[in-house]
C-alpha cells in the first residue's frame, strides 16, 4: 500500500490554491492600495498647505498679495513641484509663499507629489492681482477620484483647493 499523493491529487490542490490566490489578489488589489496611499499623502499635503497659507493671510490682513506671491516674484505667480528649487519654503519654491521658520507657520521643506512627474505634480498659482490662490493635484485611486469633479473647481481632472478654483486649468 503506497502512502503518497497521486499526481491528480497534487494537481487538484495546486489548482485550488491558484484559484484562491487569484480571488484574494482581485479582492485586495495591491495597485489600488498603493494608489490610495499616494492619494492620502496628496490630500494631507494639500490640506496642510491650505491651513498654513490661510493662517499666514490672516496674520497679515490686507497684505495677501505679499503673502501669496513672495518677492522677487510678482502676480500672477506660478509654481510646479518639479521645479529645481521646488522644496524651498522661503517663497522661491513651487509655492510662492514664505513659511518663516520663526513665524506662525513653519516648515523645513515644501511637500512634493509622491510621483512628482507627468500629470502627478502639484501646481500653485495666484490670480492677476495676487490676492487669491489655487493649488492643484491629480488623484489616481478609484476611491478618491470623485473628489476631482466635486471640489467646485473648473477642472474635473484635478483636485483643486484655494481661494479661487478657476485660476489653473
């Protein structure tokens, strides 16, 4: 009497394991989890910038042009997170706002998009008078992509925050 498994039994077990692995892979969807993680970073980065910029504007009432478009730039200001000096928080980075290390809002570096190339970049701009601003990002996960068309902005392919959501396209 033999005590081993037959070839048929082994093939059936391997087939069952393969089917279970495929089902689990479809349910878990590791690529979507990665996309959600990057979107969570994007949403957090933009929310923190929005809070910081709004605090700086409130600290200097009536001088939002000088807050939103740091000298030597003049309105309209524009920045993109792939610029060579994009992480500088002194007003020369992609956000043209000076985050003073001794002020109410301090940061050592500006955030950049987790991918930071192609369509996945952060964009900043002010209007012509320099008293309103907007920051855009592209979200990639299925779970968060609805935010782009529901944010009140003029571009349904971008997630937009700021005081005016029609500055950037």
